[in-house]
């Protein structure tokens, strides 16, 4: 097993140091935070709670490796919340290879990459710094997962499919896998409609439990609205 891991590591190292059309890479990031005060709450213990906090911090490194092949490494950190006493510890948000050559208008992702669960809804909403979208807010799914994904267009339709572990950025905790699928289109100027589904098999100790999510999303975006 160690021999196989060494071979895989050497192959990856060779790819990252290829002499094709690799660029110098790009380092970027952003962060946002705020000060909040809880004037009233259902729980008396929360009234008067206030703090300065970082809601999200990103540090991203993008690099083109060869013609049609690129990679991304993104770290994220945020405040664990009032009273937690925990330090802000960064974790790996994205770590993937992206291949576009010979795939037409599609991109293939291998590694820890974004899921279609609320990707489109969040891009239309556009105010993540103010509030999360519905599925994100209610912790239905994850924004990233470890697996393989295909994202592209076919005529007026855009599609996003993925096969992943299921737990998001966490380590796999069962023998099942999760399948994601999203199909969207723009029926009119500024309008966007999406149908989404995922199917997660959680297999532990010879017992399978399945979870299914179905979503229909519609949005409008335009100047001044």
C-alpha cells in the first residue's frame, strides 16, 4: 500500500512541476466581519450578547499546470461563535485539479471541490456576507465534497453533476456515497430556473440508510434589482 501511495505522490509532483504552459500562480483572498448586538431573543441568556467577529476568511491559491489543467487550494477560517472560547483555525475548503481539455464546454473536477447544492442560488442571491441561502442556513448538505464532478453546458441548459463521499470537508464516516445533480436554464433575460436533487447512501454495519433532497429554485437578477 505504501508503494502505491509513493507512486501516486510522485505522479502528482511531476504534474505540479510540469514544463508545459504552467503559470506562476495567483494568490488571492477576502474576509468580512461585523459587530453585532442582540437586543432581544427568545432565550434570555442571549439578550445583550455582543461581539466583534470574522464571519468568513478565504485564502486561495490558483495555478495553471498545463494546457487545460489547473489546480486550486483554498483555506477558510471563521469565528466559532460567542462563548466558544475557541481560536480561529483554518481548514481546507477546496483542493482540486480541474481539467477542461477535450471536454468541450465542460470542466472535470477531481478532489475537494464545490457541490451544486446551493452554488447557483448563492450566486444569484449575491449577499452571502449578509445571510446564507435556505439550504445552507438549515445545514441541508455542504458547499464542498471530496469526489469527482462534471460541470458544463448543453445548449441553453447548464448541468452540474457530482459523486462524492457525502460529509463535505469532513472525513468519510460510512461506506456509502452521495450523488448530486443540478440542471438549470435562463428562460428569459435576468431569469434563472434550477432543478436539483441529491441521493446519499449511508452504509454502516450492514445497514443502509438513504437521504434524498429535492429542490426547485427560481430567481431574477438585473440592474437595480
